[in-house]
């Protein structure tokens, strides 16, 4: 390594400076480091050391949610003659990048005026499997910042476009995929000013490639062995998109577009100059359950990422201050391209000839089209109380809702311009924008000034700078159909249908229409505006018996049916509802509960009523009535707050939640139960639940209380313990609680016949204390099973616990296995299967099993009780409230 450093230093010092940056690098997969020498002559004084961002502990975030950190060591800074240059490592000044503690040592300042600057550095890659900047044993991706980046403006994150030349020494068996023009076996250069020199390092025995010529351009797909079919499909999609974009927007600067399979799970893509990484979900999970189901989403994702080569990468932005000029533009171009090529923007391939297709759509409640998925995201942001402008910087938008603003709302702003100008004219304007600013950074002011050369400034302001939610509406008053555009200059298409025919126009203002018998008027029928309430977009209002592709549940009041089938040891039950709904705010209707009870040996059927209200994401009310269950009421209230976790913007969540549930069967059987939960896991690893119940069970007054708490110490370790306590009790000493509520006997056919569990009847109180030590094993490559699911890893948790109750106490030791599998849409599904050894003070012992299933994956493998811990512990079958 020392020889390489001296050789590189001499080589760079004597090199002809045709590039802004000349980089000589060496990659060591054993230590996960890149050691390199960077040489520049352009009197650049400030460099961003991106690997040092958040390289120390985040004081605002629990260690459970902090990943492994990378870093960059500056080994030396010299001039072209080998003399050391005065430099300092500073805190990057842009507060938009996050807390000051995370920005320390992220900026290299040159304190002298010299002709040449030579920086010798070592970048430490994160020893964790991540979409980028992390290490798999056969893949490493770094889009930005593996070397010191020149910064154009320190108030945000505005990388200075620069020309570069790279030479990289690689160990045997490794290959570099670089977003530049290849000049030799191990050297590349940019074709103009790029934002970065992106690299993907892959092992030759794991990755293959397919290359497709396309005129002056070449598309190369790099993929793990076994995915040739998916790779070919991706290449075909990419060629379709590139042909469309080049014709509409102008030629690219790249000679080769590299598309690489990123082994990290998920349906995502990330882009840099000439290089696009596609998430492993589009490979490993592409054909789960239904062959080709993800094809439309795959095309859309490829179109979005390739669009960044024109907007966001091809024309640079400040990713913290005007990210909409990257994501909003790319998503609009991707969406309009999809519509132009296919005529429809299906979210998934709902036309696939497979019995599972309709089941997947209905069971998982997946939107029919991308347009409907966008509307759902806008609706959730509105229901969360988010108000933000498309052009807002990142700190003005809650982090967990930024995509709804930059992607969905921003995309709709450009679709609104399409309504005003027409698609061809808008594309022509965007093409001029690209040709004017390619290889340059663009400020918000420059972008707005450019648009206002073609578009009314009031329209630009309404679309990009208005924070209030937009709600166009139509209503009938005094014989006139009135259209209210909320005094916002948002282009709004109006469609008028009469017996004589139909016509449409686009308006920027509120307007009125004379009434014509049997007329229908529709606002924004194609969902091109960012209107957050669409039920008032139609006159007369739309009513549908269910919803179809033509009229979605976001537009039409519905008469819909819902059904749930349940299986248990005591029989089979079915609950069906027919509801009048205004999605997602309320529904009211009838229900039927029917089934068969093995205990009674007979069937049953009862009719009742159902109601739900969901005014926002934090409040809900649900009520059901039938003779079978009586009156069942539940209410939930969350207290939203902006939680600062050190990043550019806070997250908007409800840590404090209150729930009330009640049931009235008759005057001798009723209860009301309250629950308070506090989830502070993100910051302090703490989760608490307190609940109480009062009522009468079998005409006997009952008063119960319960507590559940879980705490995870804030330690940086692969083995992070958790402490868990469950406490429940009945004030009058009634024995309602099952001390073995979470375990099934492995030695007997039921707990009642188990040698240990049968000794202990229900108890009036229960204390269950556990210490858990979980560990997760993540696989380097996921394994598919019969095209049903993929296995991505397994969690193992060791638990020691003690149960204390009326008639004694029982110790238990458990091992819980939690395979992490991925199903359709690369959705993680966690299955918990535990084996327990239980023993009481008298030495009686038994073996038990426990289990559970949940969406999502977590370091927790011991299942939290969730709403109503008591309800899981109480023997409801004995209480008369089953």
C-alpha cells in the first residue's frame, strides 16, 4: 500500500491537467476501504467529506435505529511539488443537512492559495448491507462522495459539477462499473461536467452483464447470476424510455448507461451520472405468485430513474433546497411517458391471467393505477395535517411525508401545466431547459424565471409556492352550476356532458355554468391537479356500486361490500358488511355475522349495523351492533408531534395514543376499557402501555388493570437486550387471567392436559417479566422458495422469563426463530416460532411452543401485546364476552 501511495503521488503530480479531478484509487474488499489520491488545479477551497456525515453517534436517535457508520480519513494534503498545504476539517455549515453533531468534520477547507491540490485519503465503507455506501460480499455502490466533493454553495447541498478521470486498482475477481466513458482496462473519464464519479464494485463470479447497442448509446445491465430474464426485460424497458426521452428532451452526454442490480431488498431505484441501481425486489421478487405482476411498476421505476439523467443529475439541483426540480420533474416525465407508451398507468399487471391476480388486488387493497396511488399519498398527507409547497426546502416538510410533496404533489404541478399548455409544448419547454442547463446547477430562482418566460407567474406561484391544500369543488345554487377554484391560479380542466354531446375547457378562475337538463359536470377527470378532496369534483355527485377503473373511490360515493372469514378451534365465522362510504372518511351500513360453533354443534346468523369515522390519521371511531356481539364501540386518538431525530427535518408521528373500547351485550355483560400507549422507541428505546377495564361479566362487577413495558438499553452492539414486563390484575380477586396466555403445550393436545399447565387454573393477577437477547442474521443473497416467497434472513432471540401468579410461579427459557421472508411486492413478512421450556418451583416442567406473524421486520422477536394486553390474557371464553 505504501508503494502504491508513492507511485500514485508521483504520477498525479506530473499528470496533464485536462480534468478538474484526477483520481488514482485502490479498493481493498477485506478492510472495506478505498485508498486514493485526488488531484485538482481549479483553486477549489472547500470539499464535502460525505462519508463523515453521521459517522459519530446520533444523540437524538436510539442505537437500535443507527446503522454502521463509514468515514473518510484525510491522510495528507499537498501541492504539486510535494509540499504540505495548510488545511482544516470543519463542521459543514448548512443546517439543512442536519444537526451540528452530525456535520462535524464533513468539510475540508484549503487555507492557502496554490495552483494544485493533491489530497490523499482513505474512505471506509460501512460494514452493513445497505442500498448504497454499505458492503455486501459481492457488491458495493457509491453514487456520491466516496471522494472529496467540490461544493458550490455551503448553505445547502449543491455539488459543483466537475470533469474527472479515474484510474482504479482492483483485487483479482472484482470489477468496477463506473458512470463514465471507459478509456482502458481500469480507467474512465467523464464526458463533460458531472455531479459525481459513481462506482459500483461487483464480483465477477457473482455478476454477469448483458449489453444492448442503441445508436450512439449502449445500455448495459449488470445482474446477479440467474436473473437473465429480468435483466433482458429491464434493458427493453430502458431502451423504450431512452428512445422516447431522447426524441422529446434531447440527447444525453453519456456513451453508456449502466443498470446494476442492487442486492438490498425493496422496490426502489437510485441514479447518478450514467449509472442506475435497481432494488433487488425487482429481481428476486419480480415473479412471485403471479408472473409479470410487477412489470408496469418496473417500467415506471426505470422511466423515473432514467429521467434523472435529464433532471436532477443532468441538470443539477440543491438536494436540500430545491429537490422538487429533481424528483417532481423526473416523476412527471416518467408518468407521462408511461401514459404515452402504454395508454394506461396500471400500478401492477392486473390483466395477468392468473387466479391470484384479483385476490392480490382486493386482499392487499392495492390501487389500480399509479394515479390512484398518488392520490392516496396526497390524501394521507392531508389527513396528517401536512401543508407544504412543492418548492419548499427539506426542513419545511416532515421527513416521513416529503415524498408526498416532492413526488406526488410536485408531479401534479407539472401535470397541471400539461393541462394548460398541452404535453408537446410542455415537453418542448423542458427540452429547452435541459439544453440550457445541462452540466450546471440550477437555483429555484433561475428555474422559476425560466418557467415564467412561458407561463403566467401567478400560475407558477400557485403550483410551486402555495402551501395550503387545494380543493376545487362544484355545486348547484339558484339554478346555476358553480365551480370554485379557491382563488388559486391552478389550471383546472372542466368536462361538461349533455344529451347533445360533451366539451371541455381549462380554467384558472372560479366560474359558473348555466344549468342544462340532464347535464353532468366533472372537474379534473384525469387527476392531474393536486386536489385533495375529489368527491366534490362532480355534479351531480357520483354514486357507484363498488368502484371501477373509470371512477375510483376517491371520486365516487360507494355502496360497497366487505367480508372477513375467521377460523378458530371453536368453529368458523364470517362477518360481512354492506356500507355506504365516502372513502376514507366514513362508512355506514348493515352487517351480518354467521358461522358454525363446534361447542354448540349448530350454526348461527345475526344481522346488525356498522359505522366508521376516520376524519384524519389521528382520530377514528368504529361501532358495530348485532345480537351476537351486542354493541361494540372503539375510539382512537393520537397526539401528533414533530419529533426531531437529528436529520434535515423532523418526523411527524403520534407517540402518545389513547384508545377506548367498549362492549354491551346485556345488563349483566358489558365493559369499557381504556388504553394509553407511549412509543418512544426511536429516541430512548421505550414502549409503555397502561390500561384499565370496568364492567360486569356474568353479572359480576369486574375491575381490571394492566401494564406493559419494554425497554431497550441504548448500546451499540449486534446483541441489544430488551427488558419486558407485563402486569395485569383484577381488583376483587376474580380469576380471569390465563398464566400461559402465549404458550401452547408441546407435550399434550391442549394446555388443559399438559403436566405443568393443567396444575394452574386462571389467576387474579399475573406478572410476566422477560429478558430478551435478539440477534439477526442477514443473508447476502436471498433464496426463493417455489415462487411463493424469498428468505432474506433469520432472527434468533433467547429469552429468560418468570411468571408470578396466584398459585405459584413458573420460570421459562425460550428460543424464538424469526425467519424474515418477502412476499409479493417485496413485502417483508416476519414469522415468529418459539420453543419454550417451563418449570415451576416443585420441579414440574414442560415444553411449549409460541408463534405469531406480522408484516415488517424488526430486531424485536418477542411479540408485543399491542392493543389490549389484557384481552390476550383474559380467558374470555369463561367470561361470557366471547
